[in-house]
């Protein structure tokens, strides 16, 4: 417990934990203050995501390489998964889809761009392992293609036969999860040397003892789920008042909030001139959402939630995710970075955000 | 003749030749058994394609570098060409277009992915010549762009004025064939050192004497044409019964059947840790279809067949071909491969196939 | 003045200056000879663009690195800017948009392809700095994405709400100009060593004295503006008579005419086996149009011209610009070129031109 407190004392991000009780109190007192509840729940999820990420890494560090890597890979996007599950149960399919697409884009554009930009402000030119970065970018590209192509094709061929979409999404989800399992075999077993640097990440902070880590993991997950519920309940009304479309909230807000913890790691790596680490976190996390989070949500939607979810994304989302993964491939191609490259990647993200913010809400 | 027989004895693929007489007998006996005829004709074309490919290489080996290379390049996709011509004569334009697009995708995704995957199962990491692979991928990208852009543009601009499409396709075909001729000048004359490794392919098997090779070439082409006729006649009814759309048959079945021989070479190269060879065959063959087979079919459609064919592909095909060529460019970019990269490339192909299989047939 | 005359004597391009007085006389004598006026104005703009370019470089050479680079970067596409402004004032928004998209495509396909092709005819294989070329291509890709994504997204989401487009274009223009300013900080100040080779360009010709350069700069700009007016007035009628759509004129004709001077530099660099220079000019100039010329035109459209312009491009233009920037990225990836690569890049450009030429004019 002391360890937990000392962690909180040293990490300013965790001071936001104060919003966790505040949001619960506020919900009791003023359940109709949607905008306030929305903002508070966003503020509360950020430090919870950071704790969750640290707990996962601590468990991983204790259990050894293979199982640890597995845990890290599976729970790395736990926050996004819990938020999406809550939205799924509430039947907000559009929010879930937007948050899947948004998490991929946020990881591969905002996280990568911010790392390049902030790293580049400190270091004149940053070199990193070209071959590793290209492998990561190649995997991300293939993962997003696999996720998106059916949307693209059925969209373009103007077929909206629901039964077709449903079948295709189910088949696709099973293929993606199989690919994810093989990907773990690849990165943790047969070719772990390619992914070596990404594991160093755990070493940079003091791991917690097993008991604390497991308790934190379980406890925080429950708290995240509870806060997510408030978030999902309030988001629609709040978005309306703040002039934000649901696409913007799912894509940008959930993406940034859910990925806050990894962003902190990626940027801190870049400031220490270890861009390999940043690229690995950003692109690895984005791949994981395409190969694991998205298909898991489809499969679970058959058990929880009012209606099954498919993997049919709206055309704008398809374009943004594709551009994000091609951009990631092109900018990591040279193995060299400078602040302006990061700035331009951030610019693409900002333009996406602006477009989504200004886009008039659709009836669909 | 003894040589031919010994070849057949040593190559298990050629045992499928037994289906050639079977398919002809079956057509006489049961001309209405469409599904059976379809399956038999597919089984018969595979070994014929392999023989055709060996005969072409033998002629090429005897005639020396320049003319040999020319022959190899022109007749390398003879099977695809003959099948497409038969379909063209029968007025099955949709099947022809699907088989053009499918052959490009099958070569650049399935053949490349299978080489990487099966090569990677044997060898931990495979390195190959990055610069050569990039040149091949660049040429393939430019060839597919050239083939597809008109479809993309007129599709997006929602113009389906038939006269425009017809003129554009004619002009385009002439440009593509000119590019193909210059490409041969480039790869066989001015810059043959870049393409050196691909020629070694012929050396790996014992070439036949000229007489046998030429007779086989002529004879087998006729047999392929006859079997193709049965294939084209039966495909529509069979597809209906097997629950396959015409797009699926053209794209996936014809693509896999027509390319079987090259696939065998590419994969065997990968198993011998000669990925340069595999990449050269896969991407070279895909480029050839875009630059040579497709425009030749357009030009010939004015002389044979009930109606001239244009190069207007349906949007889903455009997307799949574009993705295939960008994927080929990205995965060959690092000059390094491992089994999971191959698996993911195959996955994209399988997802394409699944999408086409599930896609409800269109009225168009 | 003697210097100017000797310059004209030695540069055959400048002999076209004779068309400048001819076009003015012709306009007085036969103001209704639209086709003639169109052709004469095109012939007159080419040498003016060359003079403008030399004058800019001379001022830049005298004022020293920082201000000189700034001038060079800002006035490098002055001809395109003046033509577009004239069209804007005449309310020909479609022509302006086509010329923006066309200038990007012409620079990154035609200029790059012609350099590779003509350089490759003289030198067997040309090597150039891969890292620099990738940085340029990455910047161009990001710049075009930034410019295009809003069109792509709102197009695909089938929203043509005019207020949304207007707001988005304004916001985007401000972001792009900010990016452009930071890009100059980057290339002229913090990381000028990456862009070093591009500055050598000015050294290759004798700079003029300051007075002559400034006078020429001011004088020629006025003349270009006057000739542009004749060009814009005659283009619509002439295009109709010559069977060209407005899209073709803006995209291809204005693009080639406005970029003639840079093309001469890029190709001459390639013939001297200095492809770094050619790649820098071609891709740098294309980026500049996306990041500077396009947003400046949007902002100025609020002050001059009958109606504000937005950055909504028609879908065909979006596809062509995207393909152009991806093509530039792929072909410069290997750092090695040969004539056939250049030929294929030119082929893509020719196919674009052919498509636009044959495309039936739209009512929109």
C-alpha cells in the first residue's frame, strides 16, 4: 500500500485520482449534470488507466517472459476494452466502433507524432532501428487492412445486406483472433529478439510485488468499469451540449483517454532518445486493437448487449485508419526523425479531429 | 517422349494429368453434370499449366538469353490468357475481368505470402536483396496504378458514359503494351543485371530438347483451350450450386489454378532460402498480367467475342488490387522476412476470398 | 539590361518572350480569337516563368541564406499563384482547384518522371541520397494528406453541407500556413543541412545584380498577371473548341506551364547525374503548393473574387493527388533510378492526362 502511495506521490498524472471519488459523489448528487459528469469521468479514467498499465507490467515482470509478455499484450489495452464493453452493453454500437477506429488512429498518429515532436525538440536528429520499425509498421498495415477491407469492399459495392455483414464480421473476428494468437507466438516465442526493446519498458519503473499488482489489477478494472458506466451514460447529452458529434467523442476523446498511460511511456522514451521504444509501443498498441480488441468486442456482442455488433465502419473511419497506418509506415521508413516530421504527423491528427468536430451529425 | 514421361513420374503435380482424359469423357457422357465438370476441369488445368510452364522454360533455355527471356515473359501467363480468351469468346466479360484482377492479387498476396510463410517455417529469418525487391514492387505498383486509375476516377466521378470508358480502355491498352515492350527492353537488354536471379529459375530443372518443348507447347496450349471451354461452360451453373459468386470463381479459383505452376517454383525457391527468386516470380508475374495480359484481352475483344471489353473494374476489385500492390511494396521493403509476415499476407488474401465468397451476387 | 539580354540570348526558352508582345497585340486586334489567344498566352507565360524564377534566385543569392531561402520558398511558385489569383478574381473556382491539384501532380509525377527518364537515358543507373529523398517524400505525403483528407472524408460521408465545408477549409488553411511557416524554420534554420543540396541550384547560373533582379521580379509579375488575364478570359471558349474539359486545362496545361522553369532546373540536374537536386526541386515544389499556395488562395478568396473558395476537391482529383504522392514515396524509396522507372512514372501522368482529356465535361 505504501508502494502504491509513493507511486502516486511521484507521478503527477496520478493526482488526477482525486476525480474518482468526485465523479461518484457527483453522480449521486446531480445525476442530471451530464456535461459535468462527462468531464469528471474523463478526468478520472486517465489516472486509472495509468495504474492499470503499471499493475499489468508488474504482474508481467514477476511471471517471467512468456506469460508476462502474454499478459502485457492482452491487458495492454484493457482500459479501451472496458470502456467499449460498457458502451456495448448500453447498445451504443456507434460509440464502440468510433472508439476502435479512434484508438488505432490515436496510437499511430498522435502517440507517434507526439513522440517524434517532443523527442525532436530535445534531440536534433533521432535515429532508430529501421528494420524493427518497418516490421512493426508492416504488421500494423496488414492488421488494419484485415480489419478494414470488408468495410471498404462492401461499402464500395453498395451492399448493405445485413446478413452478409454479420457473417463476414464473425468470420473475420475469428481470423483476427487466430492471427493475434499466432502473433504472440511470433513475438514472445519464435522471434522474440525483434521485439526485445519493447520489453525493457517494464524495467524502467520499479515493479510492484505480486499481491499488490494483482489486487490493483482486479480492483482498478472494477473501478474503471464503474466510471465508464457514468461516462457512457453522460456522453450523449454532454456531447450535444459541448457541440461534439458522437463520432468525435468516440474517435478522439476515448482514444486519447484510453491511451493516456501508453502515451506517457512512449513520450518519455522519446525524450530519452529511445525512439525504438516509442515506435514499438505506439504501433504495437495500434496493431493490438485491430487484431484483438475489435474482434473480441464483436464476439462478446453476441452475449452482452442488445444487438450483435459487426465490423462495418463508416467510410470516413475507413479512410482515416488507412491513412494513419500508411502514414506510420512512410514516416518510420527512414529510421530517422526530427521535430518537423512529428509536427506534421500531429497535424494530420489535428486535421482529422477538426474534420470530425465540424462534421454535422448524421441521422444514421 | 521418355523425358516427358520421366518428368511426369518425378513431379506429383503432374499425376493430376489423369483428369484431362477424364474431363473429356465426362463431358461426352454427362454434359449436364456442371459441378462435376467444373471440378474436373479445374483439376485438369493445374498439371497442364505446369507442363506449359516447363515447356516455355525449355524453349527459352535453348534459344538463348534475349529471345528466351522474351518468350518466358510473354508465355509465362499463357494459361491465364487462354482461360480468359475462352471466357471472352463466350461473352463472359465479368469472369474475364475478375480473373485479371484475381491473378494480380493471387500472385502478389497468395504467392508471396505462401513463399514467406513456408520459407519462414524452414528458415528462422530470411534476408533477400532489398533493392531488387523494391524495384519489382515499384514496377508492380506503377503497373497496377496504370491499369486501375481510370476505373477509380470514372467510378468516383460517377460517370458511366460507355463511349468514354471504351475510348479510355483502348488508349490505355495501347499505352500498357508499349510500356510492356519497353519493360522487356529494360529487363532483357539495358538493365538485365537487376533481373539476373529470376533467370536462374530455368536452370533448376533439366530443359527438354527443342522439338519436344515446341510440340508440348503447341499441343498443351490446344488442350488447355479445350479444357478451358468445358470450364467456362460449366462454371456458371457449378458456381450457383456450390454457392459461389462469379466474382469469387474468377478472382480466386481462376487465379489459383492459372498460377499453380509459378506458385510451385516460387515456394520451392523460398524453401531453398532463395527469396529473391520467389519475390521476382510473384511480383514479376503480377506486373505482367497488368501490363500485358489485360491490354491484350481488351484489344482481342474487338475481334473475338460478342462485345468489346473495357478496363472498367468494379470498385471492390480496384480496392483489392491496390491493396495487394501496396502490401507487396510494404512487406518487401525491409528485405527481411519471417513466417508471421507471410501468415499475415496470406490472411489478407483469405479475408479477400471470404469477402468475395459471402458477398451476395449482384444483378449487374 | 545587358545582362538580361545576354541571358535571353543564351537560353532558348527565353526566345519565347517574343510571344508576350504578340499576345497583347492580338488581344487588341482580335479579342474574339479565343483559341489563338489561349495558345499565345500559354506560349508567353513559359519564358516569363523562367525569368521570374531566375530573378527570385538572384535576389535570394544576394540577401544571404535565411532571407534568401525564405524568398525562394515563397516566390518559387509565384507563376502558379498569379495565374490562380487571376482565375479566382474571375470567379473560376473550378479552374483554380484544378490548377492546385494539377500543380502537385505535375511536379511529383511529370517533373520527377522526366528527371528519372532523361537522366536515365544518359546514365545507366543513378544513385541518390535515399534518406533525404525519403524525408522529402514523407513531407509531401503528409502535406497532401493534410490538404486532401477533409475532401475525402466529407465526400465519402456524402455530406455536402456548404457551411461545414467552408469552416473546415478556413481552419485547414490556417493550419497549413502555420505548418508552412514551421517548415521554413525547419529547412532554413534548425535542420538546414538536410536541404543543403537544393540551395546549390542558385549557384549554377550567374546571379543578377540586386537592382535588376528586383526590377525584373516586380515587372515580370505584372506582365504575368496581365497575360494570365488573357489566358483566363480565353480558356473557357478555347477549351471548348479544342475539345478539352476545364479540368484538363487546369490540371495539365496550367500545371505544365506554371512549372516550366523548375522543370528545366530539375531535368538539367538529372542530366548532370545530380538526382538529389531533381528530387528536392520536384517534391519540394509540390509540398509548397499544398502547404502554401492552396491555403493562401482560400484566404485571399474572401477578399478578392465573387465567392469564397473552399478546399473541397472533386473525387478524381483527390485520387490523383494521393496516388501521385504515394508514387513519389515508393519510387524514391530505393535511392536508385533507371530510365524505365522514369518512364513508368511518366506513364502514370500520361494516363491521368488521357483520362481527364476523355472525361465528359460535368454540369457541376
